[in-house]
C-alpha cells in the first residue's frame, strides 16, 4: 500500500477518491477526522487527510488520475459566453450559472 496524496482540502480528496473508484483503483482514506485533534502535539500537515492506493501495482495509474484532477484545477479552460443567454463565464464552469445551458465545444 502506498500513499498517493495528502491535503487539507477534503473536497479535492473526495474528488480524487471518487475518480479512483470510477477507474477501478482500490484506495482508502486516512486521517479524515484528525484535523484539530492533535492541535499543538503534531505539525498540522502530519494530520492532513490522505489517500492510499491499496495495490502497489495500481500506483502509477492512480498517479495519472491524480495528475489529471490537479491539472484541471490549475488550467480550468478558456472563458466562454453562453449561447443561450449571453452570460460571460469562467472556464471551470461546464454549464451556465444563469440559465443552466451546457457549454458547447468551440466551433
């Protein structure tokens, strides 16, 4: 078993865990409830939640899944304009927050 990722951001951890599950890669999470419990006793980073890959042979595929997720946070895509209502949106949005129309691929 190998540790794949650790972060204070449980939203990202949940997303990574779900993506690994969908890819058929077994993983477990640790320390999900440790934040604040060891305050003053341990450095906070030691208590951050972690994702561990169960099978060492699946570590490389799991690393690629993680890299793709982290890349999506760094490069969310180009801003776009909703064709239904004309709202200007940032690239991370897949649908319009104003009218709920889905984004269309660039022409």
